[in-house]
C-alpha cells in the first residue's frame, strides 16, 4: 500500500529500494486515474486496453519496465481452472 498511497518514506523496507519513488508514482497515478475515470491508464504507462476475458491483459509494474501482458501466469491459471 505505501506504493499506491505515495507513502514510501514511511515504509523503511520499501524506501531503501532503488526506484521506489518512481514505482510509487506510476502505481498511484494508475489508481487515481481508475478512481476518476474507471480507466487506470495515464501518460507514464504503455497502452493498457480494457480487460477482456479472452485476452486477460494485466499491467506488470517492474522497476526495469512496465508492460501490458496478455494472460499473465496463464499456465498457472489453467491448472487452477482444471484445464491441465
């Protein structure tokens, strides 16, 4: 939650991580955009299409890059769905 609420300075374990403030800005802007417009996309993120069950696109926030990934962990989901 410190990343989403821009409270990185109050979370020593997170604050020590390189890139924590940048990650906090990326994530908090997505949450604010979602609250304001029902769409988490903002100019600092790559294109993020609306969720469709057929594609299961999720945004992956990583220190090195932020990407939209279709069917993230699809193999694991298939096991839980009894498809394997």
